[in-house]
């Protein structure tokens, strides 16, 4: 029941943090209409089987090197999906363990490549 996952990573190096969604949000079928400020045209988006996730990165991410950044992102993603329960509607149909294993494999392969 999940066709797309949208993961937003954010990091702020100040004690002030903007309010983000703590839990993942799942939209089975929802249409959202966004009106621009000039009201000349609008944009309509359909969210169908979409899982939205906001994940905070550690504060030290803002000042780390690229070599440190990629593993930090991978560790943060794996930790988040390991510890955070999924929305009730998709818990039985979404193979969370397989997704976590895929994340671990992706980041271990990424770290072995030199770009």
C-alpha cells in the first residue's frame, strides 16, 4: 500500500528548532490544492499511497565532512525506521524489516564507492 516514500531530512545548528511532524504520515488517496500568492494559477497534487517522513539529523551534520555525512544520514535513517512505529494503516502491508535491510545495503554500497 506504499508506492512512494517522501523523506525530508533536516538539520539546524541552533537551539531553536522548527516544528516538524514527529510521526510518519500516510495518505491513501488525498488531493491537495495549492494556491499561489498571485492567484493566477493553482497546482493540484494527488497523494496516493504516499508515506511522508520528517527525520532530524544530528546537529553535527551541519559542520561534518562529506565522508562523515553519508554514513551519518544512513545511520539516522536506519535508527529512525527501526525505532519509529509506522502508521497503523500500513503496518501489516509494509515490510519494514526489508526496507531497513535495503537502506543498510544501499548505504554500505554507497560508502564503498569513491565519487
